[in-house]
C-alpha cells in the first residue's frame, strides 16, 4: 500500500506532497493576513481628515509654458501655478479650449488652506469645507499609494496560492511553478512601477485592473494548454476586465470592439463546441488538430487587409487620451498595432473554436504586438503577462503537438488492423 501511495505522489509531483501543500496553504494564509492588515491601516489613514488651521489668500504664477505641457486636444489639461515665494503650489484643471487661451506667465488669485498636520491644499477660488475635505482625501490617497500597491500585490499572490491549494491536483509541478512565478513577478512589478492617474482615474484602480487582467489571462492560457473547456468560462471574465480597461484608458478601440462583439460570443460558442469533442480516453481533455498550409496563407492576407483598413479608419477618429502625453504620432502607431493585434485575435478565436494547434502561433504574434503596445503606453506590469503568454504558448504548442502526433499514430494502427 505504501508503494502505491509513493507512486501516486510521484505521478502527482512534489508540489502535491503533503509538505508542499501545507507550505502553499500557510503562504496563502500569511499573504491574506498581511493584505487585510495593510488595507485596514490604509483605510484608517485615508479616513483621517485634519481640520484647517488657517486660510490664506495667495497670488499664483504659472510655472510651465504651453510647449512644455504638450497637450493636444485633451479632455483635462492640468496647469501648475506657484506662489511668489515658491512655498506653495496650486494645480488647476482646464478644458483644452481654456488651456489654449492661457497666456505665458498667467497669474491667478487663489487660496491656501493650512492643515493641522502641517500639510496644505490650494485652490484657484475660495473653497467650501466639503471641497477641502475631498482634496485632503486625495492627498491621503497619494501619500498611501505605496501601501495600497503592496496590499494589492499581496492580495493577488494570496489568491494565486489559494487557487493552487484548492485545485492544485489538476496542475502539474511545472504549471504550478509557472503560474505562481508569473503572479509573484506581476505583484513585484506593480509595487516597483506604480501606475499614474490617467483620464481622471486613480492609478491604484488602473493597477488593480491590470493585475486582475494578468491573473485571469494567465489562468485562461494555462487551461487552454491543458485542453480544458473551462478556459472559456475564465475567458468571459478576461473580456469583461479588458473592456473596462479600454474604456477607462480611452484607447485600443479596435480591441474593445472585437472583445465586445467577437470574443464574448465566441467564448460561449467555443465552450459548447469543446464540450461536444471530448477525448475518448480522458474526458477532461478536448480533441485538437492541425491546419493545412494553404489556409495559413489566406489568414495572413486577411490580417494584413484588416490592419490597413481598420487602422486607417480609427486613426481618423478625433478621440484623445492622456496615455501618450499628447503625442499624436505615437498614438497613431499604437492604433495600427492595435488593429493588427485585433485581427490576429479574431483569427486566434476562430482557431481555438475549431481546436487547431496553430492558434498558438497567433497567441505568440499577438503577444509580441501587445508587448510593443504596452512599452509604448508605459504599461510595464502588463509585460509580465506577455512573458507569460510567450512561455505558455510554447508549452501549449508542445503539449498539443504531442497529443496530435500520438493520436495520429493510434489512428494509423487502427487503420492497419
């Protein structure tokens, strides 16, 4: 009996031994506890609104010039002003039309409110108490951004370890190590390179979306590699997250459209299709196959046409975002890259639906394009996700190729009998 147990443990791998299971569970609990403690401390700090000790009318002068700010048809154009003694600053948000009219060395009359804890907040007008309290909460949020980033990262790691404790038997040692490594790396990068506020949305919320996107995408990719139909259920949450990201950042509208009108429906249809084609020997697996050479050429031609047509159309739309700092050329480049990535994404979705192994090549091409977009957009934490895509695509292709090759041999044997 002990020999059988040892053999079973060996097949499951060392990550499934009782010692490692306990270690993963302890790590998950410690990370969850640390997350809750950090969140609790941060919420207490965020809720503290010190009173105003003094209000001072103040003369402010514009610090920067129009050429230095580089706004181009932006929704919100913040302009910094400084008091004559250089002790206080005041940030004023203008519309693009108002900003264009501002002269060099523009001066304003404002108010500085000194707080009980030694800080201050400034306005270009005499502010009411609720407005001052809201500004102080923003100051608190900025001061505690690092703690919130750490709590977010630890929470992500805790969920990842809990997942590998609860469903660890479904994943091999390599798959668990790969998944946890990507999640830990994403968490570390999120702390080292925090996100800035974009389009009026706090950076911490944007980072939370990025980390959720990474977690869901990596889990989805791993399930595809394992030929599991459940990847499509996870993928539905991936699509919802990515739609929210595109809306919040006001960019990648080609991806937004394909996600909304293609990926969400194809995920549901693909789940049904994969459910109808289980492997004869292992029901958890889905039968997969390979594509002919002529079809590959037609696919490449379709992707090229889509990229040019959709990229040209989207580049003509008058939609701007703070993401590229007003650099119209950079924004246009990203639009064409996004059009190409969306085309490859559609091809990928069809290939996955039809269970072709060539979908892994589409994943690799799409990952490289999106990595370039992430670098140009300054979304460095998402590069961890692309690294996960590339490594898993290689792993998934090898697994699918071995499966197809072995089943081709079995069919040849059956035909020869």
